C-alpha cells in the first residue's frame, strides 16, 4: 500500500477509537465537545514519557491512560451536577483549556528534567518510536488497527454486562433509572472516567503514529467532529461510529473533487440526520430490527 493509503487507514482507526470514547458518554445520555482535551493530555504524556524520559512505549501508553482517567474523574466530579447544554459547554471549556495550556508549555533544554519536551504552539517533535523500533508506517498502521479491534470488542462486551445495561438505562431515561434505584451520579462519573482514559490511550497512539504533535491538533473542531461521528452513527451499536468516520474521512476527504466541499457536505448530512434520524443511522429500533431479521434467516 502507498504511504497515503496507510496514513488514511491509520487516521481513520484513530478517529474511530476517539469516537468510541464519545459514544460511551452518549450511552449515559450526555454530549461532549471536550474529548480532544483528554486526547491531547494522553498524547503529550506519552510523548514526554518516551521521548523525554526514554521510557518504554508501553509505560508511555500507561501514563497516557492514567492521565486521561485522572482528568476525566476530575472533570466528572466538577461537572456531573450539570445537565444538557451546560454540561456540553463545560466539556468545551475543558478542551479549550487544555489546548491553550499546551500552547503555553515550553521546554527548557538547559534545565533539569527531560531531555526533550514541547515548545509552546510549535508542539512536540522528534517522536521517532515507529522508526527506532523498526515498525515503520506499515507496522504502525497495523498496530493502530489492532488497537481499534480490541477497543471495539471490549466495548461490545462491556455493553453486554449488567453494568452496560444500567448505563444504557440511564441514557434512555435518567428519571426512571433513579426511580429504580440506580446510582446515576456514580455510574456517570465512572463512564466519563473510562471514556477519558480511552481518549488518553488514543492520544498516545496518535503521538506515536504522527511522530509530531502540536496544540492545534486538539482544537474544538476535533471535538465537534468526533461527537458528530457518534451522533451520525447512533447509539444502537458501537460499530456505528464507522459510518460517521467513513463518511467524513474516507468519502469526503479521500475522494477527489469532494475534499474542498467536505465541511459543507458533512454539515449538511448532520443537519439532515438531526431532522430525519435524530437517533442516528443505527438507532436502537433499527439495530433491534436488524438482529430480528438476522435471527429469522439463520
């Protein structure tokens, strides 16, 4: 495969994993514009651990997951009393706070500490893991795709558990869930924390795959797009995130002649879906109907 195709596949896999992290929050009935913040925290933690302190990449990934989870639990505890639009705006503020903070972070090469680090808005370069390890672009792409497969399988298994059913119940009707005795606040905090940890993991994957990161990578547009991917697909099944990612990144960006109209077409698709399919392409009734039909043909 050409480097362009490999890069496209890798980016699609990364965005799909990030969309899954937003999907988890959607399951609990909330919207988030701020997952690019967790994504950025994970990316910079992994970069600092590996390029700055020469730690093993697995330790860098672990640091990214822990940092993402920590940021998630702090945000959840502070914002969980908020609902709807106010919660959405609080996540947006968090994402912008992270992006701005990363832009103000300068590494002093003459000081004590890591041997390399970020230089404000110029970002963090020289992340050579995929080259130094011998993976190359092809191996890095395969690694990212395998990570996506594990994330999808893990999410599907989670949804089949009693805890996953409770999360869906809260997302469908929070008042009824509270009346049934579910600890809504605790469950939401856990969901947001898990979602943030996943976004941190994806950030680490992105840092290794891209070999260069900068605060602009974690702009509000990334948060808007990842939320849109989850909304377009719907919460009927986690695999639905592929619909939004495929439409935006593969169809609109990769097809010659459509790329320059990408934002217009993508925005129009979102508007039409919100009007005619508010639950997304694969909403819960659609998924149930598909499963029923498949059982009938077997």
